[in-house]
């Protein structure tokens, strides 16, 4: 994002949400010569920045006279909206002529046209050689990371595919360790074909209730046995290397027979990917508290279940940490690491916060330590307010109050402050 001259910014005001008087400032700016666009500079106290193609120093003086208490600065831009839009249309025409789906746009704040062209290989980039001297960013997938088109694999090291069908529930997993559990799991997955034979002396069955966005159909290339983390998960890819997918959550059921010898020893978890399940769907993870590597071992119903810790995290609602965003005026949950000093926190809403009491030391109150979890963190209620900007963290009856930190505190922030 283009920024204004550093001398145009001040230490105040600090905007922590969207409380800037954007409409009022925009109405004035649109009447000035050379106006290009208006945007928010989150790296500089959330100030409004107005892009002008000429006479920036004069526009800045006028801004300071017109809006003396507002955080707004003028910035020099090389290209106006009309120029970038025209260039975008030329790029899009080239994409259409070469059978590349149109994804991208023009942005005055970034000073360029962006176009997603798929895999960034010579064949896809060659048609755009004419734009080599223009402000165009061609985005895409590194050829080494590109997903090669092809059919769904039917087997891999330690597993074989029983069936796949677009049905059932998404963000779910499950296992079966004997014939009875197999029948129940088959019904639960929603698949409609007949059950293939499984030798439960040497195999178990895993159901991956996977999810995909329409227009971005998935393929399971492998089942991964992460013995170090005691996790079994799928390796799901999106053929075609699209730049964006619809966010609807469509289900696709994959049922696989897994060699017992490939499983982690003792307790393990089954989930869709190597990453933790997204917030709100703890049901994705199935925890198995049994050693299934021995031939014919059956896990009881008490040994197959969900992750209680994930359920508890979901019940907490929206949880943020350093680098997170909170809607002002609405409480959320902030996870605080007790190894960090309590007098400097953040950034939250792109602001580093310092204790309101300048004499407040870095030591965490004992009341917070009393309710800390096993991982050394405490879940506090966070509330951000505007006009003036303030933040509070509350846990176990003790509240810490904060105000935006000055530049000296930010530049000397501890390693516990993100970034």
C-alpha cells in the first residue's frame, strides 16, 4: 500500500476500528484536482490517506486546514483510477484471448493492476510479455507447487480407497475397527454404494468428511501418517490451481481402509489436514485412545471420541492473539501468554498497546496465573473502545487497561509483541 510522506503523519489521533470520518473527508477530496482514491493506512495509526496525482504538498496543507483534528494525509500516486482501469481491461482482454479465467483488478492504493494467471510457468506468462514495463503484478502458483491434473488415486502407502461420494457432512472424521462399527460408519458418512470387504485383522476404516467450495472440487492424493505428532490426516488438493474459491462448504465423503501397521502406536487423532480444525468445528477431529497396531484390536466406544479441548475453545467464541482484529465495542477473547510482559500487548487492530498506568510493570497479576491453562496461557476478555482509543483485558476479576503505545514503545517492543 502506498503511504504518505512520513512528515505528514502525527502521533495522534489513533484509529482502532473504522471510526474515521471517511465520508466527510472523501466528499471534500473528490472535489480537488488530481484526486485518485482514498484508503486507510493501518500501518500509521489507521489514518486516512488520499492519493493525488499532483500538487501533493499543497493538498496536504489544505487538508490540515480543513480537517485539523482528523488523521488524514495526502500521498503521491503515479497512476489514477482511469489509467489503471484501462490497463486492467487490456490485461483482462489478453487473459480472455488465452483462455485464462479473469481474476484480478486495479488498485490505486497499491499503484498497480493485479492478475492471477494460474501456474507461473513460461507458457502462461509468455502472452503477457507486452506488459513488462507496466505496473502489473502477475500472481499465481509456483510451478513446483502446482497441482497436476489427474484422476483420484485409489491407493497409497498404507491405505486403499473404498469409495468417494459427494454426500454426508463436511468437517467430520470417524473410524471403524470392526464389522459392526464399519456398518455404522458407512451409514454415518452418507455414502450410498455397497460396502467393500475389509480385513479387520490387518486394517481399520477411516472416514474423511471433507469439504470443498463450489468451482474448486478437491482430490485426495494421500493419507498421511504423522507418527511424530500422532495424527492421521488426508492430503487434499484442488486441481486446476484456482486463485479463489467460493466459500460454501460442500461435503465429500472419502472412506479408506488403512493398514494397522501404518498407524501411530497408542493414542492418535484423525483430522482432515495437518492443521488444527478451524474454529467452530471441533467435530472434525476424532481422538482414538487405543493402540490399534495389534492385529484385530477393537477400540471401544469409550476410546473413540472428540477433542474436549477443541470443544472448549469453540465454546469460548472468537479468540484472538497478537496480530488479531477485534470489533470495537464488542467483547471477545484474547489468549495471553504468561511468559510475556503484561505492560505491552499487541498489535491488536494494528495497534501496539501500552499499560494506561505508565508505572505499571511487566509482571502478570497472580490472579491471572491462578486461572492459566497447562500451556501457560490465560483467556482474557478483551474490549476495545474508540474516542478515545482504549483497550482492556479482564481475567479472574482483574482488569488491565491500555492506551495506544507511542512510537518509542512500539520500536522497542518485546519479542512477545507480534512482528
